[in-house]
C-alpha cells in the first residue's frame, strides 16, 4: 500500500526553506477549487481571526492543540508560558513545528491519543475532525477521556447552510449525505494529490445537541460575521 502523500508537510517545509512558489489547491465536493495560502498558516497572533484569538486567550492549564499544523497557535501559547502539546496527522507538520521551537509535538491521530489535559483546542473549523455526522458521538466520547476534571474543549465551527440556498429561498443538498455540512475534500500541491477525506461543518445548535447527548455542557462563546462560532464544551 502506497504511503499517503503529506501535502501539508511538503508545503510547510518548502515555505520555511524559501521554496514557496505556489499554494495548496483544495478540491471540494460542494464548491469550485480553492487555495490555502501557505503564509496564512504562519500568521502571528495579531493577524489571527478574532475567534482564534479568543480561544487562545481562554486556554488554560495543560493544553492539547488538536490539528496543530504549522504550530502557530501552539507556539503563541508556549510563548505565554503555558504547557501546550501540538498533535497532527501530518508528520511533516509536526517536524516543522518542532523546528519552529515547539517543545511538545506529537504525530498521531487524535483517536489514538491517551493523555489528559485541561484544555483541548480545535481551531480552523475544529468540528472538521469529526468527519461525518455519524461519527460525532465517537469523537466526543474519546475527547471526554482526554479531559481533566474541570477541563474544557474550545472548538470553532461554521454553519454552511447559506451555500445551499437558492435565490428564491429554497434549499438543496446532496441526498447521499446525512447532513449538508458533510464535505469531501482532497488537496494537491506541486503535482501531488492527497487521498479524499471527509470534513464536517457543523452548526452550533447541532453541536450543542450532540454535546448534551454525550452528557457534556456546551456554551456559545462568540459568533462571527460569516456564520462561524466559538463554543466551549465541558463535563457535566
């Protein structure tokens, strides 16, 4: 079986080696191709969206930055003197974040991680890691096992219902999907293409419902101008 292409790792490594010539192209099941500008992944705190800034400012104690990528969030938290660990499925991203100075970085799938923390941080559409609506329960149950008593999950998400509304107010969606926020992506970079993967955009009301179903409290912290939000989930 061929090894999965590490698109993020390759692009991030090129950037710090001054080989940046193009961005990651994102192919989606619901929209035209888009790009992820590589420099954006290295943004300082001052250039982060307000939702990310708020989440970082609310982080406390021991922190696990899930999907840490280039390490920008983790590094800012580390600079504030906090005990933060980054975790990512991209081996290249983990290697790069260590090169940037992140003291604790783990290459692993979150479902295989075992330690416990005071804050679990899931940013840049953190609900995406749930993959599909049918897997939310599995992920929330596992995240609960990673929380210390009085711990918190800080997660952002986005309601993309607006993408399925037509001009006369009607609503359409792929009948093969269980929920309109289920998206299939793949990425390409410099002639290499990743395998397809599932990603979930989840509206706040459904997130809160699933949290309650799994005996968790869910609180809306902040809403943005483009249907995005920040939520805090805690143990009941």
